[in-house]
């Protein structure tokens, strides 16, 4: 005959261990779902605008950071000519809507040769996949942006 107290002593102490192991194994997936975005990290960013009606083209390289799916980048000193800031949301599927906000640096590179320090802004639609991303300026002159994940 089997002693029921011996069976219950063996089964019940193991149950908390099983629940603890399950919680430990599930925690990384839960934490990723709760806050991490697959595109979180630091990115090398290159923004290039083509020559257009009387304005010279230009290209800038600067870092961007995506944290909790929010992109932020800044080039230059805020409030000074040549400053540029990118802000936007990168969704888990890689689609991104970004806003560029800046101050003209070189009048010859600005459409209409606007003076240095003149404010400007425009929208960028981008797509991130794996360790890279590309985007295009929505309105105004033709500009593109590329993102390469830093390792």
C-alpha cells in the first residue's frame, strides 16, 4: 500500500519549483513585449538632399537613437545655424514617420537661398528592416535618409 503523505510530500514541493522555472523562462519574452522595440539601438544616419532649382545638394552623417520605438537624432548645436533634429516613432513592423526640424546653415544649400538661421521643417516616411532603414522626404525637394545599426 502507498502512503499518501509520502506522495503528497513529493509532488507539492516540486510544484513551486516548476512555477518558478516557468516564470524565469517566460520573463525575457514578457519584458520584450512590454517595452523593447526590435529597432531600439544606435544608428548611423545619413541625410542627403539633391541639387534643386538654384540650391546645392548636401549630405550629413550623424547618430540616431531609437529607444522604446522613439527615434531622436540631432546634428549641430540647437539654436545655431546648421542645426538639424529628427524625431519620430518607429513601429514594431519597421514603418516610421519622422519629422525633420532645423535651421539653415549655408544659404546656397537652401531653396530660395534663405539666410543662415532660418527655420525649416519637413516630414520623412521611412522603413526599417533588420539592421538598416531607408526613407524619403515627403514634401519639398528630393531628400533621402539611410540608417545603419551600429554594433
